[in-house]
C-alpha cells in the first residue's frame, strides 16, 4: 500500500471519504471511522475504491453528496 490511503469517516451526520497519511490519524476522532465487524477502520488504496464501497453498502441519504453516485432510474424520465 502507498503512503496515502482513504478511510470512511462520519462528518456532519454523513459518511465521507478522507484522504490520509499515517501522521493524519491524530487529527481525527478514531471513533468516527467506519469499521469492519472486528472493529478495524476500513481502509482503501484509492478514493474510487472507498466511494464504490460507500455506494454499494450504505444508504444514499447517509453518504456525503460529494461521494454519492447518482443511480439512473428510467422511470423518472417517462411521462
């Protein structure tokens, strides 16, 4: 893994992706990182991986709009 990694963080009642390096850890409330079933904070090599995980596993209304992917619903476009 490179020096830069991405984690999912609770900010303003929504989950967002934060770009980090080891020295950034002290700047964050560790209890606000999203964890796996064993209590370890999820960590991703790329922002795209973190966003993909968010959008596949979390309710859209709980994702920061900057990281939320729009889902096309064909029915929304028909009269």
